[in-house]
C-alpha cells in the first residue's frame, strides 16, 4: 500500500509517517535515506513505449521531411555529402546495441549508395570534446560502418586543424560563424542527432558541434550563461539558445542542412536493475532484497571496478520519435515529444532542494573519475537547470548534493582540469575573471592542444566552460551543501559547505531557511524536468 500521499502530478509525492526510505544516487553507490515528513519527492515519468520498428520510422521521416523535399529527391550522383553525428557524451549511460547512430547511418549510407553518391564523409561532431577511441566509435556506429569507413571517411572533427575551418560570416551580434571545412564545402550536410535532453539538437548541432574555439566564444561565456533562464527550455528567455539560433540561421543561408532528430524514452534500467526506476513505496519484497544485495555487492567491490561495472551496463533506451528536414520545425516536433517524456508538473518552489549526483556526466564517459569540476557542473549546471518556468529551488535557497567529491582526475581525458581546479579556482571562483584572465591561456596552450588533437583529451579550455556552465545555479542558490565528501578541501575550493550525513545537511539548511522550509528531493535518475508553476 502506498504510504506517501500523492500531490500535483502522479510523479510528485510527499513523505508521510511510515513511508519507505528514499534512494539517492551517490557516485558508484547508493544512499538510502529517511527524509523528513513533509518532504516532496519528484519521480521520473514511466517510459513511453518505444516505436515498434525504428528502421521503418527513420525511413518514413527521411521520405516525409518538414519544410523540404524528401531526402532521396535531394540526392544526385557525383555530389559531396557530409554526415555529422553526435559523440559519446550522449545518451547516458550508453544505450544497448544497436545504437541509434548505427541504425541511422546504415539507412543513410544505403540510400546514398542507391542514388550514386560516393563522396561521403562521416564526421563525429565533437567541437572541443575529447576524441573517442576506436572501440568507442565502433560501438556507436556499428561494425559494418566502422569497417568500411574508419578512419579515412569516418573521423572526428578537429577544431584545431589550421586548414580545417571556414568562416561563413558574422551574425548581427558579431558572432563568428565558423564551420568544419569539409562540411561547409559539401553539397549537403546531414546531421543525425540523438536528442537526449531538450538542450540537444536544433541549431546547436552544426553551430556548436562543428565549430572551433573562436566560434564557441560567442555563447560559451559567463554573460550568455547568466542570461539563460534554463538550458532545457530553448523557447524560453535563454541567451545561450538565442546565440545558437543566430549562428545556425546564418550558417543555413550558406549551407544545405538536412536534420534528423530522434527522441528516446527514459528506460534507463532494464532486467535485474529495473526496480530502480520505481517509487520506493512500490517496492516488492523481492525488490528490497535485490537492492540490499546490490548495495552489499558494491560495498565489497573496489571503487575502480564499480565504475567499470556501472559504465558497462547499457541502458534500455528506445526510440520514441524521429523527425527529419529543416532544422527549426524538426526541432519543435522533437521538443514536444521530449517534454512528453520528461516534464513533470510541480506546484511551487522549494526552499531546500536535494539532488543525488549520478556516477556519469556528458564529459566522463569511460573516464576513471567524475572529477570535482564535473560534480559541480552536474549539480549547478545540468540538474539545477532541469526546469521550465522557474527554478525548482527559490532564489537564495539551499542546494544539497550527495557525492564523495574525491580529488581524482582522469589525466588522459581531463589534463587541463587539474591545473584549473588547483591553480585557478584556489585564486578566484569568479567566472568573469576566469574568462578575462585565464581563458586564452588555457585555450592556446600548445601542450593541451596537442593532447586534444593526438590523444583523447578534452580541449584545454574545457574546464573553464564547465565552471561557466554552473554559473546560472551559482548565481541563484544561496548555499550548496555536499553530503559524503571524503575530504574537506574540494568542497572548500568550490565554495561549498560539507556535511557527513543527509540529516546533518538538512539541519544546516533549515538553520538558514527556517524550520518550516519546504524540502524537495528529485529522484535522479532517469531524467526529471520540472514544469514549475
């Protein structure tokens, strides 16, 4: 019998006496906590049923596009075509095979071949993200595409190739529109998106994924972030998305872009782990036994192996929508489906907001650690911004995060993060000072550029972007308290307070916000997007 009282949407409950403890995701482990009576808990919606035949749905979209001729009608022998795809930063965790990228590529390449198009390149649109390993690429695109195209006609965008970029002009705001040369010189660019969250897709795809540092400076800066009222509401007052739109619209005056955008459901857990998607009040006795067995197993497993296990367990995401054609109508249609899956109606803001930080972010797939900067960007960047209307926590409220905050970095993937965290952040946490004093130094550092181009490292400037990305949350909340940090200096460097237990953190927050403060916990993961009235 459900002991928690349902409020608002069915996914929103309030804790009553006798309610089951709640699971907070905590790095590579789980916290199980009793929450105070009256705490509001927001759960993800149940997964929308996947399309029964994804291949047929993709083919239908290519032949019934928004705002342009069907893709087959645009293909001619001898033309130059570039297909761009998203990198390993989404979806999270990796989806069970076949990846949607594989399915889209196999259909597109067959169609291009049938129409005599032989000059085809596939570019992984990484912008300033790290290059994927060959094994990661093969898993995303499938063995057939990998075997036939890697690495000659399937490769990563290189934002530091001196001959690899073309400037198409400047927007009315002076933003340079700089695009990968191969794509810019193609007769047709096909961008095949996975829209994991509403921030993905739209004009962001070409304008960000295929640009360089000079192009990203226009919107990856503290001013644009502070002027963005939620990253997950492209139609809202977001300077970030307005910049993406200006850049993309100018690019499409010069380029023939055919977009494919896909939405997936939130079936993150499957098989023995499926119970983790439930409300804890609905756990069966078998679910409770499975959870206890999982916690016990994790407690006996070395941390590095736990990460490996979590990274290797694929999610059961399914395709729920696919649209193709011109960028803006395609994006509008996919956003509608994305909100149908993620958006939960919530009445009123919280004084105290609790988020458990998951083990993975868009920037640490297959890395050895979720480093402190990535913990920060998950808490104050992504999780804080999972709203429409208004933030889930009041201005000046308290954000409680749970994570060990270990001083651990993957030096192959994040070499410049170490310098930024231990040198720059210990001097100042002011993002504007970072952008004015340090950004060019990190962006132009030849060692970091070489590691980006020849290795698997994020670009040297990337840690500054991660700090900027948390600026919206940092300016809004009054205090951040982290639960379970295994050291004192990491929270101190980031300007956070530290608590040993969730109960202690709530007591600290109530001392700021009052005993009657409204507490809300968001049950991540899967994704919850709060439509706050």
